[in-house]
């Protein structure tokens, strides 16, 4: 199987970082690229939403929320009982894996475009929906429901996180403006999508490689978990996609949402909510192991799984 | 040259903590501060500044003695920040007096 060029950019970034070449994108550029990705993904979903009754999606949104609660609940006992992590660390890692990575989702979108496979374009809505429940489940797993947790502050941190707000902005403008947005915004947002993603992945490769040195410190179990758990979660996502009656392309994206782990929103939220958790553990797993695995191996693997199960 | 002697408190800590610590400082009576994004290396590893979860901030406060003591006591007593990397130091500075009437 030939690698998607955007994935090659990721591998290039990973490699030059391992060779200790002193290169990284200026952080303002990295921020700009992620803003472009979030808004473009939001716009794409919003335009599709404008063509259908949003009310029809309520049931599916409920199912996706359920999936977001279920995945950290599957991860937690594996980490706590098999991995023998401290309770708070197991809960923190579970929260990371229950949430999603926009970068991985974008790679999935690029993969489907390359293979000319269509998908339900309201999928970005689920991207928004899945950011939240895992953080809440993680905190409850770590502490139980206590007064100690400042839920109002938590809600502020998670619902108004930059990534969620930008996705919403895209969704809303896409929904309000509809198809005619293409005429004006195509050259800036949609046409350069893969180029933006390629540069974003170049930087992500560099950042991911910087986590590799920590792998030895955290041991083999974490590496195994970071590779095997996404596949389990993808299978859960596939079953949900089947129940929801998604197309092959939609199923792949839901599997990617299930399999990916957060490395931006959740680390920031968990650092505040669960200060006792070791932030290095969850970040190394999600960014150093699972993100590269999903981008290079996971996406095509999940596609094969979906093809076999749904008889695409 | 007219200067007044004040205390400068410098707090170097994780960027994630910015909102919480500023909230506490304002509760203690701090009226102004300067925040500088920082990177470096120390007891809790390298902070490369490459992205948000890997960045530090340096907060600088110009204080009178009473407020400096109050903040010092708060930071050394609270357990809130036990799990965060944090370095606090004090130094005496001469602040230029810009307007005679002050």
C-alpha cells in the first residue's frame, strides 16, 4: 500500500527530529495551521448540516456520547488492573483515550479523499461531542464525585477550549451560509486542506519524536497499550457505526474518533483537574505511540476492518 | 534620579497553571503583573516551549514588603501547587519614580 503523501510528511518530521536536526515550525505557524484545520473541518460539516434536518441527528449524537463514556471505562480497568498504574494515572490515561485527536481525524479525511470514498459529512459534529465526556469520566474515575472538583471551572475549560470553539465557529458559519460558501472560501480553506495538513503533520512528527526518549522510562506495557488499545477502541467504534447505519467512509471516521487519543485539550484540562496524575505518562502514550501508530498503520487498518465487517 | 525600593517576586511555573495562579494572586491583592512565556530545563525535565503543554511562564510582580510576605506565606502554606513545577524567588529592585507627585 502506497503511503499518503501527508503521512510521508509526518514520517519526515519524525525522522529529522530523531536525527537531531534542529528544526521546528515557529509556534505561531503551528497554531495557525491547527486553526486552519479546525475551521475547515468545521465548515465542511456545517455545509452538510445545512442540507439536513439537525433534529434527525439527535439519536446518533446520543449514541456517540455513549461511545465517549464507554471507551474510557474500557481503558481504565486495563490500565489499573493489568498495567498496575496508580488510580489517578489510569484515570488520566483513560480520559486521553476517550477523547479525540483532530490531527488523526484530518488524516482520515485525507485518506478518504485520496481513495474517493464518500462519508457522512456531519462527522465533525461528533468530533465536538467526543471532546467532553471522557474528561468528565476520567475525573470521576480518579476521584469519585466529590465537592472538591470545581465542575463550573471544568466546564469552562472544556466547553470553551479553543479547539471546540473553533470547530463550532466553522460548523455554525458552514451551516448558516450553506453551499454558497464554496464560491468565496474555497481557495483559502478547502483547496489547500492537504497542504496545510502536510505541514501540520511535519511539525507533529517532530513533536511526537521528542516523546520517544521517554518510552524507555515508562516501560513496555505503555507501548503495548498505546498500540493495542486503539485497535480495540476502533472495533467498538465500528460496532457503533454499524448500529448507526453509517457508510464505509463514515464508519472509518467514527473508528478513528474512537481510536485516537487527545494530546492537546485533555492534557491541559487534566493537568488542572488531576494534578497528582503524571502528565508525562499520558502524553507519551497518546502523542509518542498512539498518534504515530494511528497515522501510519491505524487508518488503513481500520479501513480494512470496516470493509470486512460492513461488506463494503 | 529618584527611585523607590520595592520587592520583585518572580514565579516560574507551568503554563497550564496561569489562570489559577493569577486568580490567587489577585485575591491576595496583586494589582498588576507581567507574564513572559519561557522555556528551560530543571528538576521536572525539559520544557522546550514547542507547544502549550510543554511551556513555562515567568510571572513578575513588583510589590511592597507586606504584600510580598503575604504571597510568600500563601505559596509556602498552600498544598494546591504541590504537584506542579514551580520556582519562586525574591529580589530587591529600585523602581524609577516617573512622576514627582506620586
